[in-house]
C-alpha cells in the first residue's frame, strides 16, 4: 500500500466514491478548542467557513492542527473570488476546497487549475510547507498524496446557478461533489428561510434531478438530524450539519430554558 493510500485524510473522498454518508459541520470560530471539541464529537469532516466568518488562512491551519489528533480532515469554504487562495489553504493540511455560488463553467475550470498540479492544473509545487511535512517527503510522494486526498465541492445556491446547471454539468471540470445551499437559494428566490415554499421546493427538485441524471455526488446543508435524514432520502450523501456557533447557541438556549423552568416550578 502506498503512503497516499494509507493516509487517513483520503477517507472522505473514498467514502463519497463508495456512496457512503459523510457527516460534517461548518466551523466559524478561530478558537482551536472549538475545532478540537467538534473533531472529538464524531463528525467525519470539518469545513472551515471563510465565507461567513472572519477566518483566515492561518486560522484554517490552526483548525487543521486541532482536528488532526482525532483524524478528522478539514476543508475550507471560499467564494469564487477567493479561488486564488486554494493552494495556500491546501498547504495548511486541508484536504479540499468548497466554492460558493458557482454560476458558470469558467469557475469550475479555475477551481481545477488552482487545486491540481500540472499537467491537470496550474497549482505551484513547494515542499517547504506544512502539508508536505516541510520538506520531509519527496516531490513524487507529495503529488500522489495531494491527489489522493483532494476533494472539491461546488455550490448551487442561486437562480443563476440553477439556470446554468446544464452548462455546469456539461463541463469537463467536474467537482467531486455538488452542494445545495438551501438558505441562499430560498433568499434569491424571494422566500428567505422558507425552505418549504413551493417555489423553493421546485428548485430543489430541479437541482436534485439534474445532479442525479448526471451521476453527480450531492451535498447539502442540514439544519438538524431530521433534516439530514430527509436530504439523505433524496440522494444527498455529503451532509454538513449546522455549525459550531449554531450548535453552541442552541445548547446554551436549551440549558437556560431548562434551568429557568426548573427554578420556577
């Protein structure tokens, strides 16, 4: 077995290729204790959310380090305008990149070029960085390792993205999974947060049908366990459940409500 095949960081990609469910959550806090707690809680994956937080590339490196003792890999979510940062994010030890609101095939091409080494892409090779053990492994070994770990995800979460699905799925530069952003899509459709609205549900159906017909792996944001199960029934296997701050806020509210109830009974 090669070193790349033996690397625990390849498990996420391998699980998705086998059709298994991958359960992760978004991380918005730069505090390594938060990532450590989540990694030790049973999640398969953490996604550092650089879209909706103040996280930086350095923070991603900290999150990766905090999760490593539990052998839980980390991805980074970025906007299309930030794809140029992909190589730096991967050099922290993150296994992949998730790009928000993809609306044209050119973004998929840009993602492929930024995350893959020549001849498949244009990512620059350096071994004096964290993911390559600061030079402890050879260039051929690192290229094999990086390719085996890499996971790319593209989000569909707007009218423009839904309208462009035909062209997106015809692109030769397919991501490893497509991800539905239900809240942004509902907002763009004029029904913010109303995921049960008929127009929103129709859009979900259109996306799912197109992705299933193309044989694509499907991911989605899930609000809770019941939501995750419902999406799994609809074919999604890459499930990102809530986020660190939402889980903390929910637990805090529940604890306070329970205490208030007990104190007034």
